[in-house]
C-alpha cells in the first residue's frame, strides 16, 4: 500500500478560525505543497489565469492549520461562492478511526477500473486545493465541512452560480468519505502519476461491494469508498439542492 507523502486536507469558519491574509509559514512541522498545484497546471495548459483566494483555516483545538486555494475563471463566481458557503475543518486521528480491511469487502477487479483519459474539469465552476498544511501528530485526514449561508435577503443561490465544485486530494489517498444532508451527486477521477492525465475511476463501497461506480448520488447518507491506487483523486460535486455536506480523504 502506498504511503502518504503529505497528510491531507483543508477549508474555513464554523468551528474554525478564519485568517484570510496569512501566507504559508515555512517551518519544520509545516508541509508546503504549492509546487504540486493542479490549478497552476490547468492555467498553464489552457493559457489563462484564474481568480484565486487563499484562505487559512484552523480547527477548534488550534493544533491543525491548512491553507486552501479556491479559484474560478470568473471573479464574480469566486466572490459569490465565498459569500454563500462557510467551510471548516476538523481532524481525523488514527486512534479514533475504525479501519476496514478492503480485502474483506471489495472485489479487486473493480476498485480501480477506469476509462479513457478525459479533459480537465469544468473551468466555469469552482476549483479548490490544499497548498499548505500543519497537522497534529497521528492525523490521518481532515474533515471538510461545507455549510450554506442563508443571507439576510433570503437568497441561497445566485444567478448563474455554477452547480459543480472540484476538490483535489493530496497524494496517494486511500479512502474517500462523504456525508450529505440533502441531495448531492459527486464524480471521482484519478491520475496515476504527477505527469499523467485524469481519467474516470470506478470505486467500491467499503461496506457494500456492489455497485462499484464512478458517480454517486446521495440524499442524507454516509458513503465510504476505497480508492487506494491513484496518485491523486479529484471529486466534483454537483448540487441537486442547495444543502450542507462534509467529506474527507483518509491516509492511514
């Protein structure tokens, strides 16, 4: 099993402190991974620069800090996304995590099945990735909580706001988990190495081996997928209704 090169994850407010103007602090205990930026690769490939916002997020304990980059082709789309959603983090410690052995639940024939190489994600939507992190000892993942803001005027979604947001994992993730509080769909893609393209991947449930699929749609459910294999995974959420949800990538 591939080991974690960098522990993972991200994002802002709701049980966390938001320090938007800080830059990544380069210390021995801090992992800085901006040189692996998937957003920068897309900018280079298509020849444009995205509007970007780097947000520092600290969990409730103050022991875990990440910097997340959120980007969009359109400045108004980025501004509206940041206005409509609060995102926060909470750590996952190995001692509190129940590990399930994949061999007990999965068919190895399907867990990393994939299709032909595909294009980059919808650049009219939101892209988000980790660029720096400082995590406590034995943290194997970070929950990302996405909470909808109800604005004073009652508006919960804007005109033309994109219905998909793509998040990039760290390197060599082993599990993906999602808890939805409304109707939500998400598609998973992977890349084999840092220099390879993205392809659709079929992943299996840790608890229910069938079906194994690349696209999942949930409504108020918890899903746990075994994804060991790809160098990185990206997950693109689309919203059938505007609601809260949380997700995490796990590295043992």
